C-alpha cells in the first residue's frame, strides 16, 4: 500500500488521457473522413490503454478488490469496459458522418460516464 496514492493518480491520469485520445481520434475522423489517421494516432492510444489496464490490475491486487464478489462495482465497471471497447471500435470503424458512428460514439461515452460514476461512488448491488 506504499504507492497506492501515486498509482491511483497515475490511473486517473491515464483514464483522462485515454478518453481524450479516443475523442480526438473520433473527431479527426469526423472532420476529415477521407484522410486516414497518421500511424501515431493509431498506436499511441493502445500504449496508453495498456498502461491503464496494468495500473487498474495493480490497484485491484493492492486493495484486494475481487470483481463480482468483494467489489461488485468493479465487476460492473469491467463489463462496462468491454462495452466501451466494442462501441468505441464500432464508432471508429463506421462511416465517419453516419448515424451509426454517432450512436456508437454516444454509447461509448455513456459507458465512460457510468464507469467514472462506479469508481467514484462504489455502489453495493447485492446486499
């Protein structure tokens, strides 16, 4: 537990950076639909997300948070993470200015909002 607060701050920073990069990639595709994204914009988010996942797993191990058992909110957050990844992938692969891309983007952002609320309030579901 020695580095808990530093790790938590790193995790929050990586979450912010990850969401910022997703929004940037989406709006670049929206603004310039026929211009492919540069390799930097396609690779950097994966590096950030890898460190984000590593920091999240480390935090869960440090705090003994077992998803769906001790920390039900963490299990719900992991399910929302899967939906966020799916909706985000569909939003970036859809026709840039189509309704499907906008719907998937909105759903991805709703998943982000719910994950932040889960992390902040840590509700208990099955008591």
